[in-house]
């Protein structure tokens, strides 16, 4: 089954969904934004952790798609800010982590929980399906859950 084609037929499958894409690779960032906007999501992109933090001061996403590796920046800074936002809003924001590194990268930061880890290049059908599922699950839960603790 080709989900992207099926979703494209379902106009507005991600209508009203706020997505923050944080990736230092412009091609990846633009591809994700184009695909998700085509499915009616409202997508804001950032090329660095610093830029993502500035965006989070005025934009609260329903889901974040984030590269895990940034030269000279730590994803922990983003996660700590996200923890504060979640605590203030009593609402969990799911994170999908992407990387060109093997899954060992996630083992290096065991105190951080992600909803999904996708190794680049990944299947775009799977990517869209994960986002749809995470957003639907999160909207039905709508309560405080265990928040991320990143030191």
C-alpha cells in the first residue's frame, strides 16, 4: 500500500496539525516540509537548535521532527525547553528523531525518550504514517504524561 498517494487523496489529512521540523540538512528539512504541507499541516522549519528555540517562543507544535546531531549544539537544550513547554501546557509533544547515524546514537542518550527513531534515508510512507499515528494518539490522550528529563 502506498500511503502517500492514499493520504494525498484524503485532502487535509493533517489539517490543523502544527509541525516543527529541526534539521541542519536543508534538503531533508525542505523535503519534510513540502510533504507535510502537501498533506495540509502547518510546518515551521529550523536549521539549528538555536533557531528552533526562538521558534518555540511563539509556536507550540503538535509534533516535532528533529535531527539528533548538530555541530556545536546540543539537542538537550531543545529538550529542556520542550520539557518546560510541556509542563506549562500539561500536554506532551511527541518527538520523531532522525539521523544518518545508526541507532547507537539513541543509546548514547538513554535518559531521553523519543516516540520514533528513523534512520536516514527512510521510507516517506512510514514517516507520514508515524506522524499521523502520533498526532492522533496524542490528541486522544490530552493529559499530562511523564515528561522528558534531560540533563
